[in-house]
C-alpha cells in the first residue's frame, strides 16, 4: 500500500463540511457555500491585518509560534484547527 504523505483526508484540516460538495472545509459556523466562506475569510483577513499591524516590530524575527498566532488571529473564529499544528480527527 502506497501512502501519500500529502493526503490530509484523515486529518481534521482535510475534512469538508457536509453538504458543501467537498468545496468548504469543516468549520465552526456550519458554512457550506464556498462563496460565503471566501467572503468571510477575506473579511477576517482584513480584521486580522488591523489587529496585527504594529503588533510586531520591523526587526522582529518570526517564530513558528508567531505564525500560529497570526493564523489563529485570522481564522480562529472559523476553523477549530486554526493556529494549531496538525490535529488528529476529533
């Protein structure tokens, strides 16, 4: 059996919202419309940019924890896995 190391279907991040025709990742809000999810992610990105602008200094050296913080700030209200390393199925 060949295992694809990029296959995420068994991971929580690789699961889709029921009824979304595998177009929308499983999310906290039950959104199934790709268009609605794209719009919400874009809106949250603008909010995150406002929150994060000025948070880090120009000389800041980013760490993995910083990237997780940024990801959670952006998508934390949408996806339960935002800002976390890969999780196993819940």
